[in-house]
C-alpha cells in the first residue's frame, strides 16, 4: 500500500477524537447540571413544605396528647407554644381546668403519632389527619398502663417561619368529625 493513501484518513482521526471528547464532556456537564436543577423548583418546594408540615404536626400532636404530672406546668406551657389563633385562645381559657386534670393524674401519658397525612396545603395553611396512640404509664400498684387510640384533624398555619396548630378536631372512627 502506498504511504500517502494511509495518511489522509489517519490525519483526521486524531482531530475527530478531540472533537468527540469535547462534545461528550459538554454533554456530561449539561446532563449533570440538569440533574442538579431537577431537584429544585415548584414541585421540590411544595414537597419540602409538605415534609415540614408533617414533621411539625407529628411533633406537636404528640406533645398535645402528652402530660407528665411531675412537670405538668411545663407541658401545658408547651401546648400554648405550638398553638395559634382561636385554638391558642381556647387552650389558654381551659388552662385552669387542664391544670386541675393534670394534678389529679397519677401517671404520665405520652402521645405518639402512628400515621399522618397532609390532606391540604395552600399558601401558609395546611390540614392533616392523624392517628395518635396515647400510652399511660402504670400507676400505683398496676402492672400495666393503658393505651388509647385517637384520630384527629388538625389545621396548621404558618406564623412567621413556624407552623402552628390553629384548630384541632377529633375524628370518629369512620373519619368524619363527631
């Protein structure tokens, strides 16, 4: 074979390889940028807000269903801290009766949210439904505590940068308010 014939195609292989490498690098960078950006946007913001509402509701509903007679005043103060609007006002009005109930209570009770769903989320307001287990420690000579299961619908409102419970309604076993 003639050496001049091989030089033509070989001469273009190296520059073509550089062009293909550069194109692959640009494609990889654009793909990576697109992947990073896909985690941002309205859907991501909505999901992050929903998760924040869920975490807040789980924490606050457990708190509102817990009281330890040894530190009842602190527990009741925390109840007011997580409430806002008419619900806060109602808790505040009921505080003397809540103190009296806590004073009569012999054992601590702890609420634990076992299931929760955000059913509405719109412009700083949200609604959740939740199932709460309330465990009461054994009192006196009892060997076992008690367990209650309750369901609630709670409305939350963003106050400043914090979600707070603005309404709390018990739900009947079928899911509707009693």
